[in-house]
C-alpha cells in the first residue's frame, strides 16, 4: 500500500491518515482480506505516523527491492463472540 499527496501545502492536516483509513475499510469489505501490509521507508516519519493513526502496528525492519523498509500490518478486526459478552 502506497499513498501520495499531490499538494505539499496540505501536509499535516490528517489527509493521509483519512485516506488510509478509508482504503483499509474498503479492502476489509472483501471477506477474503484478512491482513493489509505497508512498508514505508524507516526514515519516513510522516508515513509511519499516518499508518499508526489508521491502526497499523509496526512489525519490524525488512529489506525490499527498493531498500530498507518498516513492515507495518493491520489485521481484520475479529467479530466479538458470544463469550465476549459475558
């Protein structure tokens, strides 16, 4: 999952986080999607924070064909079971 904001003047307004949240929601509408991964550059603090705000968790550093990255994951929320309501 990659995202780009075209207007640098709009940075820091939560648009990236909003876009990620909506895309995650869209992807999870497909019942076969159980996990979504992202791999921002470890130095891209804005992207990492945006993913975290959208619910992604850090898994750890990885190496991709494009270089070093931070693997981040969000998993489909589990449905509460009857046991959870007692």
